[in-house]
C-alpha cells in the first residue's frame, strides 16, 4: 500500500527531506504552506535558504531515501511544521507521535499538554 509524502528536492534534483506519511489533503496543505514560504523568501519578505528547493507531494510504497544533506531537513520532515504550521511548543518523536504544550496558566502555573498519535494522524485526525 502506497502512502503520500512531501518530498523536498535540492537544486541538484537530489532528495533533501521526506516527511512522515501524510494524507493527500495534509500533503497538499503542507505543499502550499512551503511554496508560500518559498515565495516570501524569493520576494525578500523572509530570510531563508529554501529558495532553491522544490516541493512535491508524491505517492511511494516506502519512504524515499534522503540523498543530500540540507540544514532545514528537520523542519521539512516535521509534522509540527507540515501539519501544524510551525506551532511553538511542538515536538515530534521518532515514532511519529507529536506532543504539544499550551501556554502556562497564569493562575495556577499549570501547562496543558496533549499527544497526537501517529496512527490517528494517518486516519486524518491531525
């Protein structure tokens, strides 16, 4: 069974990053987000090195292998960026689970945290 992946290509057409498996809808959203960010860098509105990268949603039976080292690989592969738009206080574990923390409650000092299981995300429950 094939899965959808966000694949990041370098200007030399080598794979620099590959996301965790995404639903087609989530992949298209991530693709649009990164292309918008790339355009902002090209237009000079943001600083960044992504102007030379090409983003694509591709279907593969297994996760493609990364062929080139790029500095932003962790961001391009992270659900914190691809699904949650770079949300602060977000961390992705190696098993694909994502943990997020809300702001600290000013009254009692508690912090609400929650975990999104990888298996739930694949069912379209980001």
